[in-house]
C-alpha cells in the first residue's frame, strides 16, 4: 500500500450540491480532478480546496462526448503524471426534463441517456483501466461510485427521459460491478431519494418545510468516502439515502 | 364497442421467434402490420397469415430512426385508412453484444439503447396517439405491450449494452404505464427469462437439453393476447415467463 | 392427458370477492373444493356452482391449524376418491390489522403470519404431494396459485402484521417455485394491487370513485385460469394487477 | 446533545461472528448490552470488552419469547438506570434449516419466523420506546439496525423457513422505517450477501477459497456504526454487502 499522496481522485459532474461536497471530502486525502461542462461549475470549488490546503484541478469536459472525455484524460495523465487513480465518482445529473410524453422531443428524450448512459460509458472507459492499475497499491480498494436517483428504481409519468438515463446508468453499473468487482475494483451505486439541500433548492417547500427535510450533500460525501474505504471482503453495491421525513 | 374488423394491430421487431408468433396470434382477430428492418424478416410471415385467411402487411422500418418510423406510419395511415389501432407490440431485440467492457466500442454500447431506448421512444410516439383514439371503441383496452428480458432486471458482466437498453425500455414503459394507464391505454412489460425455442436455438444445449427447456413463442403470444384482453379494472403491468427448468 | 373430469381443484379462502370468482371460474372445468373457516363463506357459492351445473363441496377449515387442514384433506381424499388435483389456489387474506406499531399486540402482529405463513405452509404441505401426482396426466400443468397484495412487496407504517405475513407467503412461494417448478408443478404469485370490487367495498371512495376503479374479481379469476393453462415451457411466477387509475 | 456516556447500546444475537464485532465496535463509545439465549455466547465477549476498557453486560434472553424479552428489559432498565438507548442492533440468525419442503416439519418451518418475525417484534417493542426517548439528546439519531441476508430478497429451493423469517423481518423493518423515521429514529436493514469469516466457517471452501472471499465481521460492524452516525437528513434504509468475488 502506497501513501495516499501518490493517488488522486476524480469527480465528474461538479456543481454547488453533491459534486462540490464530494470533491471537498476526497480532497482531504487525495488531489481531486473536477470535471464539468461549464468551468464556472468547478472554478470556485478548485479555489476552495486550494485555500484549505488541498490540491484540485478542473477540466471543462462534456462526458456525453467521447472526444471531450478523451481529451480531458490525456491532459489529466500529463498534469498528474506519476499519480494513480484511487477513486472515480460519477455524479452527472443531466438535463431534468419533465413533460407529458407526447410533448417530449427525441432530443429531450435522449438527453437522459446521453449524460447518464453514454456519458457514464465514456467515463468508465477512461477510469476503469486506471483503477485496475491501482488495485495492488491503493490505500483502499479503487472505487467507481455512481450517483443514482429515485428515478433509477422506477419510472414515473412525465419522467421517461431522466428515468431511462438513470436506469441505463444502473444497468451499466451493475454490469461493471459484476465484471470488475472480482478484479478488485469497487463499483457502488447510491440511490439519492430526495432533494439535495443547496442554494438552488433553498426555498423549495420540500417535506412541508421540515427541518433537515432536504439531504445534506456533505452527508452524501461521507457516504461516498465510507464506501471507498470498505475492504474488498465487504463491498456495498447499492445503498439508498433519504431525509427522515421523506415518503418512500 | 366496434367490430374487431375496424381495428388493426402492429408488431415491431418480427422474425422467426416471438414476433412471428405474436403476429399470427393477433392476426386471428385483427389485421396486422409487421415492422422489421429487413423485409426478409416479415415477408414469409405476411404470406403465412394471408394463407390462413388473415390480413397482414409489412413495412421495412428501422425503429432506431425517427424518419424511418415516421415514413412507415404515414404509409400505415394510408393503407389502413379508417381502421383504428387496438394493439401495438414492441418486440425489438436489438444487437446482442457480449464483450468485456473495455473491449466494447461506443457504437456497440449504444446499440442496446438505440433499439430499445430510442427505438421504443419512436414507436411509442407513433402508436400512443392512435391507441388513445381507440380508448372509447376498441374491443379491448388498447394495448402497448413490450418484450423485456432477464437483462431488464439485472446487469451482468459483459452485457452492459443489452442491459442498458432493456433497462431504459423498462423505465420508459413504467413511465408510460403511469401516464397513459389512467387514460385507458394498457401498457404492459413482459420479462422473458430464458431462451426462445426457434430454429436458430434448436441445437443450443439449454437447461441440459430438458424437454420444453426453451420458451414456446406461441405461449408468449398467448400471454400477449391475454394481456390485451384484460379489462381496465385489472391491468397487469409486469409479468415474467420462463421454462419450468430455468434457474432463477 | 386425462379428461378434466378426473381432476379437481381447491380454493382456500373463499368469500364474496376473489375466492368466489375463482371458484366459479375453475368450476366450469373441474369440481371445486372450497375451504373457509366459516361455512357461511362457502355455502352460497357451493349452491351457486351446483345450480349452474358444476360440482362443488365446502369444508370448514382453519388453514392456520395443522390438524384442521389434515382433517379437511382426509375428508377430501374420501369425498373425491379417484380424482386428482389439478389446481390449488391459496387466497387467504387473513386479519387486516392497521395500528401504530406500539399499540399492536403480539397476537395481532402474528395474525398476518398465522394465516399467510403458517397457513400457506399447511396448505402447501397438503396439496403439493397431490399436485406432483398429477404432473403426468393433468390437462394443464398442476398449479399452486397464490394471492399476494401490495403489502407483499413493501411494508408501510401501521401495516407490519399484514406485510410480514404477505412477505413470508411470497418467500415461501418463491422457494416452492424453485423447488417444484423443475418437477412440473407451476407455482405462481399474483400481486393484487388495489381494492377488490365486492359488496363490502361498494361505497369505498377508491380512486376518486372512478368507474372500474376497483379490481373485478372475475378478472382476477381469469388471470388465475390463464396462469393455470400456461404450458411448462412458459411458467409465469409473478404478475401484478391493478385498476388503470391506481397510483403505483 | 448529551455525552455518549449517558447512553447505551444493545445487540441481540451475539456469537462469534457479526454480533461480537458489532458489540466491540459500539463498546468503543457506548456501554453495550448483549443478548443471547446461551450465556456462553456472550460471556467471553463481555470479558473482552471489559478488558479493553469498555462496559458490557449480558443477559440470557430468548427473543422469540415475549416474557423472556420483557424480563431482560426490566433488568436492563435497572442495571442501566439513568442511561438512554442510542442504538439497538437486531442480529438474530435463527435456525438455518435446509430441507426439501415436503420433509420440513411445521416446527422447522416456523423456526425462521419465530426468531426473525416474532423475535424482531419483541425486540422492537422493547427498544422503540427507549429509542424515541433519545431522539432529542442522542449523539447520533437513535438507530434500530437489522441484519438481513440474501434470503431477505429471494426465496430458494429448500430454504423456505429461513427465507420466510427474513422476508417477514424485512417487511417489519420497512414498516417501522416508514413509521418511526419521521419521528427521528433511524431504522436500517443490511443485506449480508455471503458467508461471514469466523472460526466456524474457516474451512468452508467459499468462492474457491479466494483471499477475503468471506465477509469480515469487523467490516460489517463498521457499516453498522457508519449507519448509526448518519444525520437525519440522510438516512440509509437499505444497503447490501458482499465479498468482491461473490456472484450476485
């Protein structure tokens, strides 16, 4: 087992909610690479991590684009030369279209899959070879952690775009867990069932405005870190999380 | 309720297995439209139906292509002028690629979604407006019936392409059931868990070669017809089927 | 394959809803044995079947009592000497207690299991040997069909008694399907998700009073018959049913 | 929030595997009460905890017996006077009978439910009132954590006793999560999918004898502790765990 400083982590899909919290959490141990389409989504987080003594670097990347992901990983290999990948987090939300089905365009329908199906394929193709290289030496089993949603488990009226993307993501995650688990890579899927507490949702009247009625993204980050530290005799493939007042 | 002869049915994804059997079954009551990319897949079935006194017509259609589906339905509207749609069956298998994930190209990965995600979107967009028009008059609640697979329920190593497509299909089917059920359209998803008994699988050593160890496609067709005839107070959304000797 | 007249069927848990409809349906082909604790629950149904030309006989039986079930089957063997069992339907609802957990007595909690766990054990022990004897000769694969509920799939606040019984029933049904399916006995579990339309529920304001907003028990009976007639290459283990307007 | 020393924890079902590890883990923060039918199962663990500076006390208790559980809790209230309950762990395995169904006696069938259905009812009735009293003051949300198994999710041939008990346990756990979650008590269910690494399983040839092919009970204890420390905005109801080489 090598020192954590020889390793890095990567978070795809950073923004003001889960992505930021996960990046801050993993940055306490590993340098963190942040991917988002819009640099505005990672720049302040990179700054925040650096100011608290961590290492972070962001790359503008569209996970739905194979060439964009390839370009990003070419740069990553150069910038983090000599470091190995310990943890890869796929936290891409993607467009969240709610519409009656017959008003949904093909582009809108495909948006769910483009980010969470194809986007995850691109991310997994880029990170799995690096995670496999870390199996022998990583402080904890190298991990590929996936953010799911209620819509990963059930479709609902007007949500076919988001649900089909999240179902495809879960299917791919299960397939990878079964293929790469025995090789020592931990693939885990977290079903986030509820609304994240973040600036944009501040005034949403969720769960009757109950205190702690929205999910703390810092607590999600704790979950991801906990999953990353599980030993290989005890891999969790799936866990849910929701506020105590959430109906389920 | 109008006479069945004022209605038609449509089967997307016909070939020598389930598609053929479903077409023969529904042709006993309704004229049947058959869709397949390759005319060779429907021509003999059209002939077989006509010879036994039914009505059938085939259209070469690529369900993964929005324009191909639109063209087909323009022709269908013309050819079946005055008839209403009673049942639409989505039986598109799609490419079945089995490969270690890191050897799977993006095109191969997307093949599952193209047929079963986007392809089903295209088919549902074309058929749901017609099914809605039949709610008041159809002999049985107008039905959209979907062929799923074991891979609709769980991913497995080397099957991420097929599983992600079948998961996306199930997600979309669930969404449509919840949106269109209350409008009177019956959306049902059948999990076919096992190998279909057809010429191509004749010599596959399934279930130790046990008699009836492969699924009779005629029995699947009976299921689909049974689902179509359920009254609206009793809609089945999901059922499985497998040979008695199949492990599950 | 022998004539249907050499076979009989049996329904445990008859009353004015599903049990009556299933008995009437199966009585069109097989003599039917009806089991209920209270003779008042089967007497009018026996009469109804006989008046329409069928054969039926009822036995007062408490499925939760091993000796009561043994006594009933001893009588059945005598009364139906020479006939074989083609279909056994377990439709025992059991006490339906809704209470905050801390107000629920142990007796109330156990009521769910007594009928649907232990009761099903007793019924399955009595019927499976008879069903196995019919494998070679029954007109359709001998069948053990189980009535489940929404509470078979998920617990809910105040419903732990009913849910624990229905979960135990489903667990046992799955175990039996896997053990006896390969021997030719069809074990099927139907998730009835909604309220049955029957005299007692007539004025219940279900689904906003929508027409057909409650499940037709005759349609459930059609399902059970359909399941019974499936060939062994195509056994359905589980299907759901609900009104088109039911939220799920 | 009060000091952890004002609180205690309780583990039902202690033995050389998970129970011992969970007790050792929670004893680092809280005094631990251990329940087992056979004092031999907790005596050495009590000693081990005391020797490492923790507090522990054991009570011989049969969870399947309402009076035995009541007696135990009367003693607990006396011995731990003034302390509040922070965490209750239900880790009762129960008899694990594997037999063809037709060779399974009623007593053997009921053994699964007696421990995991009725036993859990008794344990939950005793602990939930105490957990509710701790909601305002406990260092972490008071927790009721349940050990499930693969058999909580699916029945299998010859396992109807164990599966029906574990299904009933899960049903009850789900019901309690939905009733007591909104009151601030965290009810969590862990699906342990694999064989625990402990003296008794040392020579079992699990997963081809792969290193770490059995689950570390210390890692399960870490999971339980992690679940206990989740804030109320982020309650996990269910998670699985299995060795990296386990087929699933």
